[in-house]
C-alpha cells in the first residue's frame, strides 16, 4: 500500500511552497484545493448540487462556481458554510483516494489538505501528518499580498480555522516557515529522508 502523508497548515502558512519542494524531491502530490477547483469549474461534477443548494447566484455565466459570491455567502452565514462543505468534502475525498490508489514510483504520496483536522474525514486514512507553521503576522501578510484581501477578511478566515497550537498538537511532524527559503528547503529535505525511511519500513 502506498504510504500517505498529509500536509496541512493555516492560510498563508506556505503549504504550496512546501508541497512544491517535496515534489522536486520526487514525492507524488495530491492537492485537494486543485481537486476542489476541478469539481467546481465549468462542467464540474459538484456544480449541479451547488446550484440546487445555493441557487444560480453562486454560479457564474460560464457555469462555474462564482468563488467571490460563495465566499461572501459562507462568511456571513456559518450554516451555509456547513452546507457547502457537506457537498464538496466527500467528493474531494473520493477523488483524492482515487488518485492515491493509482500506481506510483514515488517513495510516498503527500496529500495537501488545508482543513485536514477540521474535516476529520482523513484521520483514519493518512499514515502521518505534517503541519506547516508560521507566526500569524506572516500568515496575514502573505495572504493579503497573494489574495488582495484586507486584514479584516484574512483574520475572519483564520478565525474559522483551527488555531496554531491545536494544529501542532494533532500533527506528527512540523515544518516551521518563518525564515529563508533555504532554511525551509533544509527542513523539507530532512523530513523527506525520514518519511522515505518510514515508507520503506511499512512495505
């Protein structure tokens, strides 16, 4: 069985950068954000259920999910967020498991799940979990630069995610992203060696 490692972290923590570094080392990456975008693009399998649940106001003229409209809806109505997750999360997990079940020459597979602990669907599937951690100020700055959201909006997103301490408590491994890219790469390389050994032992 393929060795499965989860990668999680709060918004703006640097999950994508870390995942790219693992990919450069030959690790297979399954990105649940990418799966989500595929499910909600024009012709995506989640679109009919989303249209039925939320109406045409969250679907754009091309038939894809209007992410801005949906973001506004779920942040002002927590119950709507739960409805959205109830539709998307099971579909994402099915796709992730399908991809993980396919043959690979990689030493292990890294499954990137932003809301891994909040979701709870992954707890009995992954062998180990890595949390990418950084100070909250760094999360806010990076997210504002990347997503063009203001600080209030970023903090609202962070408030709906698991706090740093709990995420680190639940994780098996930690990567601290508060320094240079070289420092980050050294941590990734070291962890890759350990995970490759664990994966080999599990065969």
